[in-house]
């Protein structure tokens, strides 16, 4: 069922779509970073550039809210969705920065697997945002985001168990624990975006 009453101002939806494109791009770059750490500096810089773009788009959402008399969704929902999408990109950037700070020069399978989960989550979020007027499509997409988050939790906990096994190097543990923590937090944030989208869909169906 489509939204019953939506003004024809499509600007906010266009901005949401632009934000999700940045999620897709940055998550792919993060996967590349942990697949090929030799390109670390190049990929970290590319992620930072995407993060700046996402910040500008989020700022454009705020400016549009301030100048719009009638909005297609509740103002709080527009602000919340834009902010949560931007938060995902910020966390991806934060993970990339840690790879630089910790001088990560080798790859680890759990990091790559967590990034693959993130990419799938982001793809489903993109579907939900693109079809935001279709509650059924939103529900199907957000359900997958939650399933993937649970899969990510399993990978994360297994990775932590391996990390602390035996007599590991303390510095090595510190570095990879923080990286795993930040990627896992990013997966959680994707689930938060899914919940926001479900709420918006329910209100406007």
C-alpha cells in the first residue's frame, strides 16, 4: 500500500537515496580495505571523502527542513533517518581510521566476513529507502537487516574467542578488539536504521 497523502516535494527522498548510496560505497571500500591492506592509505582516504559527502547531504536535509513549510514525513522522522544513515557512514570511517592508527598491514578473516555482512545490510537498507512508500517492501528489507545483524553477532563473538585464545600479544589483541568492536557497532547501527524505517512506514501506511 502506498502512502495515502504525500506532498509532491520529492527532495527529502532524493537526499535519503543519496545518503544510502554513500553507505553502499563506503561499506564496499571498507571490505576492500580489509581484503587488501596494502591499499590501506588509499582506501582510508576514499572512505573519508565519502564520509564528508554524507555529512554535506545530512546538512542539506537539515537546511531543507528549516525552509520547508510542509514535509512529506514528520520532521522528527526525516531528521532521525538522515542522522542514523549518516551515523553508519561515520562508523565506517571510524573503523577505517583505526586501521591507520593501528598500522594494520595484514588481513583477518573475521574482519572481512563482518564487512560482507555490512555490505548485505546496506544493500537491504538501500532497498527499504528506495521503496519507502511501500510498507511491505520496507518490512521485507528491514527483516533481512535484523537477520544479518544476528549473523554478525555470531561472527563477532567467535572472532573475540579466537583473539583471546592461548597467550596472544596484548597489543595485537587491543588493536583487533577495537576494530571488531567498531564494525559490530556499525552492524548494530544498521539495525537502528531499519527500526527507524519500520516506524516511518507504519506511521504512513
